[in-house]
């Protein structure tokens, strides 16, 4: 069960582009989050999801994170697609953000089947993506996804997030997608470690900010942190930028394009 109280406040507070005075966030809502996913990609993506939905071969996973509320240690691709992946409207959001901001260097913490990775890569085909996954079997399934899409420019790393972030910094990422280990304290710890891997315009995307009380508390801590001048609550996901040139402001946004779609 997601944090229902905060979802209720999301629906009450969420704005469209009207009422947004920051030009940066206005553009985000008016242009970025209204981008249509490329037609051919959309068709191929539907076929891919249909294939994954039929894949019920069980495999064992090692979960280094907060675990799943619904799944055991034995999972299928079908289950991962439907319970813990960036398909649906938040897959579109990843595509739109990558398409609009055209990041050169992307980091994803939490690969799973590689569904989020594929959305980011198709949005910004020239980007180089590093994606980190703690479970070797799950990562091998993601590699099958990347082969299916014939994607290059993706580096997969089998490590815990902590091990990966302890490595020397060799690049400052333009976009960082944090989508694993949904525990409030760990999320804040990763954000701290990520500061040296990022620059002032880096976009941090947090998934599942309403997954639990402690994830919601972590999101509120990030929103009130003086270092982060732009924070955008999109319901399931939260977007964060340092952008020190901008006045600190928090936005709760529900793009018009979503119409009546829920999460
Ligand atoms: C929600 S899934 C990722 C979904 C994917 N990003 C997408 O968009 O479809 C989270 C993944 O993170 C991995 N994970 C969780 N905690 C981890 C940790 N501390 N270190 C490494 N991997 C972790 C899990 O094994 C799981 O496959």
C-alpha cells in the first residue's frame, strides 16, 4: 500500500502549468512533460511488454534493498514488469526527461529488467548510461533486454549502491535516477554520496517517494534542504535540482497530458 495520505494531498495540491511562475519549471511542464513518445518506439515497447507479460519462468533474486511488499525471493519477468518497473506513465516521464534535457552521462541505481534504462536511452540515444544492480541474476535479465533492443552505450555494474558510490569519482552525471533500496535513511545517504558525482544542473529523479512513511519523510527532508533549489513532486516520482541561480521553490505538478490516468 502506498502512502495514501500523501497521495491525497498530491491530488489536492497538484497544479498544471498555470500558476507556475518559474520559467524553468514552466518549460518542464509545458514542453518536457507534454512530449509524445516517438511512435515507433511506442509500438515496439508495447510488443516488448507483451512478451515480458508472458514470461513466467521463475528465478531467484538477491534483494539488497528494502525488499518488495508483494514479491518473494523467487520472481518472474512478468512480476517484475507489473510490480517494480518504470512502465506506464512514469516510463514516459523518464523518456520525456531524457529527451528534453539530453544528458550525456546518466546513472541509474537499480536496474531490475532494464525497463527504466531503455526509456532513458530511447529518450537520449547519445547518452552513456551506467546502471547499477545488486542481484546478478536480475542483471542478466536486464542484459537480455538491452540485447533485445540492440542498445549500446549502456554499462552494467553488478554491485551494491554503496560499493559503487565508494569508487573514485570519474564523471559528474547530468541525470541520476535513484530507483532501488526504498528506505528513507538509505535514500538520504545515497543522495549525500551522489553530491560528488553531480554538478549544479544535475537532475536527480527519485522513484517511489510515497512508497512508505520513511520514504515520504526522506522526500520532505530533501524538499527542505537549502542546497536543492528546485524540487518537483510528480506523485510517484520526485525531481530535484541544485540550480543555485534559482530562488528555492517546491512544486507539485500533475501534467495535463496524464488526463485521468492514475499511478
Ligand atoms: C524498483 S527496481 C528498479 C526498476 C528499474 N529502475 C526500472 O525503472 O524499471 C529496484 C532494483 O534495485 C536493486 N537494488 C535494491 N537495493 C539495492 C542496493 N542497495 N544495491 C544494489 N541494488 C539494489 C534491486 O535488486 C532491484 O532490482
